[in-house]
């Protein structure tokens, strides 16, 4: 029986897992220890965790091993990931551990917290058995790890499946990473778990239309999800034959307390449901009396074998036995007429941003230690800090965000002459929260943020919620932000990790520390796509500035258009949100282009009206200054064509089910349209092959290259590219177009096409000197702006500086485009900041 299928390691059977667990347990010795384990979604973490439980030890699971945690609890053993692998360091056992103590977890799921929940082995086993019972987990169940293991919800997935003989698909990828769902589908994953924010992300990428066919169970916990979303996902799950469980729990109850049976989702999407097997829920009045009547509000109290032993604030607390029999959840609830429980409020001042529980009183206490007298109010998406003094809001939010492992945009600092008060003199927390929600969005990532990774992401994506689990793919970045952010990450990390765009900030940070590559190397690994884009735009400049024949650069750029659409924007098109892609392209590329046209029209000569409607390429060769701009017209037209294609649900389903097959159909259509137009309409010469019908095939090949994952698929795309290259070179006289213009241009373009296809398919990265890679990356990230503005340099060189050396002309064109790109990108981000909801000063 298979126990664990890691994404990047050997599959483990239950027998092999048992042997490894026994071996690790033997290393810990027979005397009970407190072992601190770095909790990554890895086989090593699971083995260490199981070995500690099996050997009767107590284990702390934390994503980070920090000084505060070590000094507070003084572990007898630490197991962590180092530069050269995992290491176990052992100290002499100090004793003082209660015999029943087995597991310690943070109450909030944040890393490095020093207030821990004490759990017995009996509680862990009881909760795992109960979860396996009501979810129907059995030997055939196969769970995908979509949550961190140091989080009680994520750990409960491991516990329940291993207890029931199921299989764990072990990965640390983001929930919006396409590779995660490929891994799930390839291995027959049957379930995954998520917090409300997980489902918001899945909504953004249109997951519901393309989930793996093997899925039969989805669970949600970690905070309240809007009833509308619960109902919508529940209806979708019914149609798909998938069971969708909405659950409620706390770390203090190991993980789970209640669940809503899938068959009752439609009637009560706002309820947490019924107690888990073996547990009892009750409602209690402030005077301690139990409420028996329906629809009467009281504090939710849970009793069951999975209730914690108590809290631990230091090593001495680990000697205590069980101190809690009934768990007061701090939530206000009612029992409906049908016997379901529904949360209606909170007695304790707790909020759960991104599923992580934060005590508002703790935030106040921390601020008090900083010498600040504040009042803190909050909701699940905003923590308001009200003060009557002059404080540095950027510094305060930066420090709190780092401490609680939350994005800085969650915190809003408000300044009052006098704090809002109720008539009884108490602080008016509702008024504070209301003011913060009105102001929300004006607090941006500070320029002096302590975490350079957070700051880098925040600069690229202003006013987006960025947490430690955020990745580039989740933020739906494009090819331009990809290049810019990759340069920043290389500067911060000292190197660029493979497939970094799918890695969370936490993972990137751990890679920086575990690889020890913070020093800048003289060699830099750069994506081949970035190099191709830079070379292609330089080839375009040379072609327009000199008599050298370098035709084919624009073909490579169009190939990369399709490649980038597949890589970065396919999720939006498949989800029916292609208008977002068009809008971003228009603001960041087309609008600067139109401004240049307007300036030329005012200062030099009138520009044909069709150029202002992005259709100049459709009316033949413009000539002179305007000639190179055909590419920008066709770039916009191709994106608009994709928007129209993906308006059809059938097309979206096909692209979602098999994006490579969809690419094959696009390539076939591209061949028919391109060469059919040449044979039937004889319009190619007048348009210089610069209209959507002529270039769509290149874009389709680029799309297919990205989705070609098998050797057979790559050979198929290469073969199609070779056929196009042969036709471009004039091997078929009836389709020989380029020889009309220049005898060698077809051969040159064919060479570019073959070389670019081979590089994109078979060469992921290229090693270059560090500073050369920075120059190439800068050119690549501003490629569109260089294309927009290089006509200015061409015009000046031809009219005023006929003898200017080619190298200087190329440099001038690149520098001008990079400067324009920086102005446009920074302006766009500033506009995004201003347009954010609630932006502005009080």
C-alpha cells in the first residue's frame, strides 16, 4: 500500500514509511524528548513527526526555527533543513515533560509563535479517527497537501489519511499553480483542503471548470466563508458528483469540531453543521447555564476526546497534565430548528485573516510593549490600530506584519485626537473598524519594509494582498512583470530558483537560507525566453536602422506572444476573464503608443485615423516613421481575437481539458487561414505579412510550445515549426511570399523561427555573466516600449545623424525604451494605488 507520493522524491509504501520512522525514532533514543521540527511539506518532516509520536516524545511543528521559540521552550532536539540537507541536533534530555504530551502547535497557525497548544496522542488519534469517519476516508483515498503541515488543519489531513490507510500526495506548491493540479491528476488525487482565501484564489483562475476528474471530496475550514460562495461551490460540487464539506474547528480541539454534511449545504450554507463523531456541542449563557431552546444565542462550548490539555507559554508548562474538560470556543452561536449550529459573532476578540487566527488583545499588548497606547479592532480582512499619538504607520505595520506573518495591507493605522468612545466610556471598536474600512487601501507597502521579498512583490503588484504564501502565479502576473520581478529576486536571493513563479514567498525565503546563495555570483542563470525577447527586439532595431538583413525578430516576438499568453494569461482566458488581459495591455502598452502617435501627428505630420484605432496594419504599409508600428496593431488585434475565441464556453472547456490539444487545433486553423489567404486573396504582398491572419499561426505555435510537456508533444510542435519554416523559406513556390521582397529574407526568417522554437522547447535557462544578464533582462522587460519608441531613434539617425555608429544607435534605442517603460510602469502602479478602494487621506 502506498503511503506517500512526494512530488520530488521516491514513493513510500506503508512498510517503507514504518522502517524510516522506526530508524528516526531510534536516533531520538528511549528517554522522552521535546523535539522541534521544521515543518515543511516534505517527507522528512512527516517521518520526524511520526517518529516523535511513535517514540513517546513531544514534538513542536513550526515552519521556522527562530531564537524566540528555542529560548522559550528549550527543545532537547532540533530537526531542520540546512544548506546541505536535513540535520538532527541532539542535546541531553532535560525532562519535565508530561507523559501524555505529544504535540505542540501554534494557536494561530503562524510561524514561530511562542504560545502553543498542548495536545495528547489520544487527542490526535481521536480527532483523526473522527475526521476519517465523517469524511469516509479509506484505503483508496488520496489527499493533496494544499495546506502547510504546521497548521492544525493541514496536519489533520496527514493524520486522518495515514490512520485510515490512505495516500498522501505531498507537495508544497501553491493552490493556483497548474503543476499542482497536474500532479494531482497524474496520481489520482481524490481530495484537497482549503481555507476561504484558497477558494477565492481558485475562483480567480477559473478552477471550477477544469478540476481534476479524480477529485471526489473537497473540504473547507479555517474561517467563515460567505454563504453565497458556499452555496455556489456546493451547487457546482453536486453537478460534478463531488462532496463538499464545510467544517469548523480550532487548534485547541486538535483540528475539527463540527462539519456541515454536503446534502445540507443548500438549505443552510451559513451553518457550521453538527458536532464531529465523538464530540458534543452546547450553547452556554454568560451565567454558565446551558441553552436548550432553538434560536437562542450563547457561547459555543465543545466537549470531546480531542480537546487540548491546555496552553504552553514556556518549558515549565510542558509538565502539566490536562487542565481543560470543556472548550469554550469564544464564538457566539445559535442552534437552528433543524439542529444545525450557526456562528453569529464572537465573545473573544479574535479575527482570522487568510485563515490565521489573530488575537486583537495580543496586538494591543505588543503595541504597548512598543510604548504605544492603542485600541485595536478587526475583521477577517482588516486589523485597525487606533492611536492618539504621532506614530510612524509604515514602521508599525511593517513590524506587526513581520511578527504575525501577514501582509502589511491587512493593517490600517488611524490617528485620532481622542479615541472614539461609547456612552459608557468604553472604546467604540465598531467605529474604529468602520473608519479603517473606509480608509483601507491607502496604506501601501512601506519603502523601508524589512522583508525585501514582500517589498519586491508589493512593488510589482500594488494594493494586492500579499502574504507569506503568495506566489507570482497567484497574482496573475504577465511577461513584463515576470522579467522585472525575476531581476529583483536574483538580487535578493543571489540566484534565481527553478520555476520560481510558482513558489510562495515563504519557500523563496527558505531557499535563500538553505542554499546559502546570498552572495552575487559572476554567472547568472537567465530564462531563455528573456534572452530571445531581448535578441528579437534588437534584431528589429538593426533591421530598421541599417542595411543589414536581420528579418525575423518580429516573428520571434509573436512566437513569444503566444508563449506568454499560455504561460501567464491562459487561466484568465479560460475563466472568461480575457477582458482583464486586454485592459492591462491597453493601459500599459497601447496607450503610450497612441500618445506617441498623437505627438507625431501634432509635431510632424497628420497620422491616418485608422492608426489611432489600432488598425493601421490592415490598410497596407504605412511607410516612414509609422512603418514599424504594425507590430503593436497586430499585438492588440491578436489579444482581442483570443478574447473573442474564449467567449465560447465550448472553447473554454476544450482549452481547459487539454490546452495542448487546443493549441494543435489553433495551429491547424492558423495554417489554413495564413496560406489560404495567400492563395485566394493575394493580399499578403500589400500587407507585408502583418495582419492577424498571417501571424496567428506563430502565436498558436508559441502557445503550444508552453503546453507541450511530453517528448512526443514537443516533437510535434517542432515538426510544425519546421514545416512553417520551410514554407517561409520558399520551398513551395506557390506559397513563396518573402522572395518578392528580398531574396534572402525568407531564409533569414526561417532560421530565426527554427532557432527560437528549439530554444523554447529544449533550453529552459542560459548561463551568462551576471551584468550581461542584467542588461538583457532590462531590455527584455522593456521590449514593447523599445519597440514603441525605437522609431524615434530611427527617424533621428536617418534624418540628422546619418553617420552615427550602429552600436550607439542600438544603445540609444534600448535606453530610451527602458526609460519610457519605467515611466509607464511606475505611472500605472501609482494609478492603481490611487484607484484602490478607500484610498486617500483622512
